[in-house]
């Protein structure tokens, strides 16, 4: 279909032709019928007057014949039709197109991040970038998506990220980095386009299939991120906590400080207690800096908040303190079985199975399709399949499935078949996580969240503790708090951040209490979610 400008042009040419024809007819009619000779311009003047409705009877005294009167009537109807009926259909769309503010097709900036293209993963990444005040632009080729993103306040341009012209239009030569976040093949093309325009600008690429990572590096990616493998390892780590009393998966912050996620088991010492009554006061330097309550993350949770068997605690402290909290989170009376059932043999599921096997645990892998690595072939939503996998004898079921709807139903079936078995699930859509918790999953990891936070940890100055958590570790000087104690500063209550340690004169001081006084040059090591970190930055600056 022709564009409004083309249609309007065709309309104007057609109108001009009609006017000329009428002018010729009028000139000849006046000469041969009425016997009045006139120049063509005079005839044209009469026709235009008639068409534009500014005059109808300038020469009416000369019209004695029926033919000329009929011609005058015909001209009047034609003019009215052209102006009041046809013209708005062509000209008004032209004006609307000219006045409408179409989507941006270029971005003029420097020090920004170019992100290609929009997805749930990029949604998480954009949230992180905006929270840190990092300039960015999303390149998206779908018009409707661009319109929706603009309405949501996302900085976006319309264009094909695989085109060199688009990369030039978003000032990639002045960008800090390019993120290729589409499918594997498209990302390879994006990398090549970005490197052609700006070979010095680093490119980070997401890879769904790990076997494609080398191709992305050959194309010019400086760093390749494989979130599915990381997700699998993280799910395996959470499953392992249901089996071993040894602390695994802890992240070392300093030599004397580490952070770990602890799943609270049903029947453990922590079940039914409050955050303030879980015994951290007996463990010097050990703090609960965050917790998941049925999928809802709370930074610096209220001491009165009650812990149940669906709570996941984020504990920070020295190794001994975190180990002690780990033991309290487990049911001491539960007999160890050292067995995990994994549903799904994709990249995530195979990563889970590999990590769990490497930890010395037995694995039963379930999948619809038979392969040498699959132990039970069948539908995980079928109770018979779960019984064949000996789910009742397993410590945990890991749902590493490609469809969230299947995972939701499988969680419901699994809870009915094996009420005591822990359920750890992968969510492909961040919105599915709350539903999986309602389906009685014990722990859920969202692939878009993991992917987005992995990218954020590579791009941002602040160090993310682990990609799957919503907590960030920040080292920042606090000039506004110099001379005050931590108790007087009341950082946790005012910002939601927890002070984990203080770096002073090259030494990291852990176990700091309310009486610790902040000195000039001190660097505070704090942990909190995005909002808490922002509030802390505002407080100390």
C-alpha cells in the first residue's frame, strides 16, 4: 500500500488533470454554444473558482444553454466531492504522518551501553543499568516493541542491530560496550557488525548453546556469557544443600568473610523462628542480609519476620558463622540419601546432572526423549514416571524444563507423589517464579534474572555477589559518616544495606559492631538490593 505522501501526490496530480479537462470543456462550450470567446486562463479561473467554492455565478449571465448550465452543475458537484470527501482521505494522513513523532532511529551519546535486542533478560539488565545511572540504548527491529518500550520510558531506537548503518546510528564508536542478547546466530551477526564499525569497543555476547561460544569469540566477542550453564550449576548447588551438611556454594568476599544462600528445611532448628531469634547474635560478624519468603526477596528483613520451610536466607559472615547457620537450616533427623532427580536433559538439566555427580551424589535423569544419559524416559508430569525415578527416595527434584507450564504442573504432581522431597525449579519467565512457589516449589531461579544480572555484573562497577541473587556487594567511602559510629549512622534502618566489613589502611576489619567508629579514608563494604544500594550512596555522599 502506498504511503500517505505518495497517495497525496497522486491525488493532487489527478485533481490538476480534472481541472484542466473542465477548463478546456468550459472554454470550448462558451465559444461554440454561447458564442463567447475567452482565453484558456479565463476558463481555468472560472473552474478553480467553482471547485474551491469561492464563486459560482461570475459568468452565469452568459449561460443561456442547457449544456452550459449542466456543465456548471457538474463542476460544482465535482469540486465539492474533491474538497469535502476525497481530500481529507489523502491530505490529512499526510499531515498526520508529518506531525507524528516516529520512533528514534539514532542515538547520539558516549560512554553508553548498546544492547541488542529487547527480551526478558534485557529487561532485567536495563533495570540494573538504570539503577546505577548507566547510560544505555536498546536496539530493536520490531515497531510494536519499540512503541511499547518508549511508552515505558526505555531508551530505544528502531533498527536492525545486524546492520552496520544501525551500529553507526547508535554511536557505537563512542560506546563503553555492546551487548548481543538475541539468539546465537543473530548475536554472531551483531558482533561482526559492531566490530566492523568500532573494533575497539568491547562486545559481550549471550550464548544459549555452549558449543557456539567459540564462534562468538571468533567473531570478535571479548566475553561470552553462558547463563544456562551457570543456572544449572546454581540449581545443582541448591539441590546439594538438601543433602550435605557441608557448606557449598558460598562466595568469598574477603579472606575472613563469605556469603551463602541457605534453604531452610522442614523440621530444622530455624523453622518457625523469627529473623531476630535465629541465633546470629551468638555468631560474631554473622548477619542475615536478605531473605526470600516464598519468592519475595526482602533486603535486611525485619527481625520479627517468621521463617518457614520455604524461606531462603542470605547469610554473610566468617566461615565458622556461616557454617553454623548452615547446620541450623538443616533437619538433623532427616536421614541422608545422597540422591537427586533431575527433570530435563537440555543445557540446564545436563549442567545440573554433571555438577551433582561431580559432588559425589547419585542422579536420576528424566526426559521425554531417550539418550545415553537419560535414566528414565517419560513425562515428568505423570506420577508413574516419578515413581519409576524413585522420587520418594530422593532428597530433591530439580525441574530444569524448557516450558514453565510443564514445570508448574510437574511441581504439583511431585508434591503429591513425594511430599517430603525438596523441589527446586528453573523459571524461563520471571513472572512464573511466584506461580512456581505457589505450586510448592522450595526454590526457584529465573533464567532471565540470572542472565540479566550476569551481564550487569560484567558491565557495572559494583560487584554482584552472585548472578542469581538480588543482592549487590558495594565498596564505597563514606565521608558523610566520618566520626560517627555505625550505631549512630543507623545504615541498615535508613537504607536497607548491611555493613559487612570496613577496609582501613589495607586491612579488612570484619565483625564490626554498633560501636565501631568510621574514620577518614575508611571504605565500607555493604550488601543490599538495588534500592538499598542507591539509598546508601545518597546517605554517604
